[in-house]
């Protein structure tokens, strides 16, 4: 058999042809089975005014009674004043595939007189889920990472037939970088086909006008025509005009369907001629659930994480700045202070020297004065002495000499005239 050896580092890698089937080609299936066994986590959020059919649609999508029939909304005065975040979890299984589904509801959204900040608690909730995921990622033991991130957000647009409202635009603008937005026209059975078509195009132009990014099924170059066609088909229905019902009704032609019965006929939820429910389910569950999870992880979460780390980095930098700056400022202040001190010292020295000089001069002066006085006194005394001497001599010379004195004088040679 063929053997090509080349060395990488120390151990040679030898390519060998297999003699028969070994079975590790099944590895992807094993990995797949493992993730199937472990189950999948998916979190969907529903946002929209109360009564737009959110709970009904979730029940319809997952074919369960995740939401019991809702109590009618209490009078405005009795309602809570803020948007609440409530989540319901359910483990559902289909053909051995387990799905842990979480639906996050946002009761109160759009129900107030002033809905300006309705988006805020929702953004906070989405970010806190990112936070908890990041925290788990940073743990040493990463065995059991629970993914509670919101993978898709169904935004329910009121079927007014006009265009997006301020609250719709504001919500989508605030959320589109944090979550996969899937806009749906609620209760589409209240609009005619023509109204829906017009409404959709106005919604899409509003979305484009505000640069809002809504989830698009990704298309890859190497995909087959069928897959591309399917993605295009789904994309062409956005925003999905949906009808929800968890009731089975009889059609005039005797079929039993999930739908809504009206005096003039039956709206079938699962009939693509009647609404876009099937395409929405395809987007959310059947075809793109994994894409939604991936996009959440690879793009939305990653961008948020990068931004968060960056902002922390910037914050760190600014603390460093704050730490360096005061030091630099202190240093600068110290230099200034020292200069000031030196100047003061010099001034003091100068003043001191001046004073010393003055004192010295004064001392010198007084010394001179003293000296002069001393000299004066000395001179005066000297003069006095001289005078006295002179007087004495005169007195002595004018007085008759005693015999002894005269003889002494003679002996000394003095002559007397
Ligand atoms: P939520 O407050 O948004 O969760 O709304 P619900 O799901 O509780 O629905 C409110 C009301 O609207 C109920 O009476 C539902 O039967 C009704 N409803 C739900 N979905 C639809 C729909 O697609 N079309 C129509 N016409 N009514 C609906």
C-alpha cells in the first residue's frame, strides 16, 4: 500500500490507505448523537403589545400549551408600570431529539401611556444573559455551560395596515445588534391580501430607512439551488404575516385543521395560501434554528463581548490614566512647589544677607564709633596726662630743691641756672 512519510516535529506522519472499513467516518454522527442526547437549548423572545396573539403563536409554533389562556389585561390603573420579563421553560422531544425551549415574554411592552423606555428592560435582559454566558465561559470548569442567550426575538407588529409606529422603530433600532430580530405582522387574518402586501412593503422600507438589521437566512456559495431557493422563498415573506390558533376546527370541505373559524370561512394556520405561519416555523424551527443559534454566538454575542472587553479595556486605560495623571500632576506640582520654595529660600537668603550686611555695617559703624570714642578718650587722657606731666615738671622746677634733691640733680648732671 501507499505510504508517504513526512516529518512534522519529531513524529513522522505516514499516510496509509485503509484495507477496509474501520468506522471512524462515523465520528461526525457520534458527535451529532452526543449533542442530540445532550439536547439543544433554544431561547425565543416575544415582544409586542398585549393581545397581539404572542402566547397563542408560541403554542401554535411548538404545538404545545406552553401558555395557558391569558387573563384579559386589567384596567390601565391596575397594571404594573414597567415592562416585566417572564420566561417559561419546557423540555420537548421529537423523534428522540430533545429541545429545551425557553420562551421569554415581555408583558407590559407598549401597554403604557408613555412607552418611551419600553425597550430598556429588554435590552438589559438580553445583555444580562450575555453576561452570564461570558461568566460561564471564563470559568475554569466549563463542562456544563448553560446557554440562556436569546437566539431569536419575534417582534409583533400591530396589524394597522399603515406603517411602523415610533415604538416599533425605537425597539428594533435598540435591539437589532443584540438579537436576531424576526418581525411578524400579528393577527394577519384581520387584513386582506392586498393590505398585507402594502403593509409589508411599507414596513420593509421603514426598516431599510432606519438601517435596521433583521435576521436573514444565510446563503453560502457552495449551496445547492434547492437550498438557495428555499432561503429566498422564506426571505420573500418577511415580515411574516401570521395567524395563530391552538384550536382544531372543521373546514367546509370536512378537514380538521388548526385554524380560526369565522362565519365566512376558516383561516388555516398551516396553509401557506392563508398566512406565512409555515414559513415562520421554517425560519425559527425547521431550517434555521441552528443558524439562529450560530449567528447569536458568532456575531451578536461576539460583537457584544468584544465591545464589552474593549470598554473595560478603555475603562482600564482610563484608570491607568487616572493613576498616572495624578502622579504626573503631583510630580508637576512638586516641581512647581520646589521652585517656589527655592525662590522663597533665595529671597530669604537675600533678605538675610542684606540684614546681616546691615548689621555688620552697623556693628562696624558702632565699632568705629567705639574705636573713635576710645581713641578720643585715649587721646584726651593722653593729653590730660601730658598736661599733668607738664604741670608737674613746672611745679617741680619752680620749687626750691631739697639738699638731697639738689645733690642728686648735680650728680645727674643737671645744671641749675
Ligand atoms: P398576547 O397577549 O399577545 O399573548 O395575546 P394572546 O395570545 O393571549 O391572544 C389574545 C387574543 O387574540 C385571544 O383572544 C386570541 O384568541 C386572539 N388571537 C390570537 N392569535 C390570533 C390571530 O392570529 N388572529 C386573530 N384574529 N386573533 C388571534
